């Protein structure tokens, strides 16, 4: 098990970057242990109920029509669809026959994996900038790689406690949301400058150059949420170009 008590140093100067498999696996391993798993029987019941309701809706059948076709009461069907009872094999056979699908089709949603990541305060995966950029930290607050949405989202708590030798310029694929929690910063996106204070937010296309131009009041804490579809690599400029217009 990777030791996550300290920082994990990335291989390039500018962060955030797409996380390595090693880092994301370490994050998942660390936080999976704290989950309270619901009973598998309850999860199966709920999954079967969701699938029956979805197929019924897709075919435009009312609950009364399906219950009648399957030879069960409307009350029984309601309990099955809401996952409040464990249906017998005979009931599943009757429902699948009425819906025109195989009995195994009713288990499809049980096989899907719906992930969630819970992170206790102060226990995010800490990623530091290299070299002289001390006092600039990214705490990864969660990571789910494979998901039904087809979108990867990386939420970071960014903390700046000391002046930086050089302010970075980033650009990468996807979208990014910044939400200020503490301090004050002058932030650049493309040719525009934004003076951000606690409670302010900035949502932007991350393919344009962006990054901090001036650290006005420290310490600074902000939430950064990056989303993207395809693999990307952050690219850095050599020096921030923050001319006021």
C-alpha cells in the first residue's frame, strides 16, 4: 500500500495533470476501506426493481397492465419495483415473460458498478509542485475513472500559503470550475483578468491559457473541479503574462 501521509510528487512542473494509474489506485485503495457497504441482497432487490420499471416504461406499460399480464397483484409489483421485497423465481419468470425478456435481463443493473468516494476532512491525496514552488498544494478530493457518464472529473482543494517564484500558465482539454474559499487572487483566463474573493466562482473552457496572475491576500484556498472526456496533458508556459487591459 502506498504511503499517502506525505505528498506525491508529479513528474512535471505544472499541475494539475491527468493522474497516473498508480496515484489513482492508491487514492481509491485508501478511501474504499471506509465505505459502509449496504447489504448485497438489498442492492440486488433494488437493481431488479429499477430494471423492471425501466423496461415497463420503455414499452409504455402501466403498472396495472404489467401486473395483469404477469398474473400478480399491483401491490406485489409495486413492492418489487421499489426493491422492498425479494421476488421469488416464479415471480421473476412471470414478469420477464410478460415483458418479453429473459429472466437474466432483469439482473443487468445489479452488474453495473456505481462508485462513490467519501473523503474525511484533511485526508485528500496531497500533490505538491516541484522545485521552488513551495507552499502550493493540490489535495485530490475524489477520483472515479470508469463511470456511466463517460466523463472524468477531478476535484481539487488548492492551497497557496507562500508567494510563488513563477506563476504558472496552464491550458488543457475540458472544462474547469474555480470556487474561492479563502484569500484573494487575480486570475487570468485567456485575455481577461478576474479578481476573485471568497464566494466568487469562475467557470471556463480550459483549453485557453489560464492561471493565477497575482496572489493578493494569502493564505489562499480554492476549489478546482476539472472535467474532460479524452486523455490530456497539462501544458505550461514559462512565465505568466498578466497585463491589465
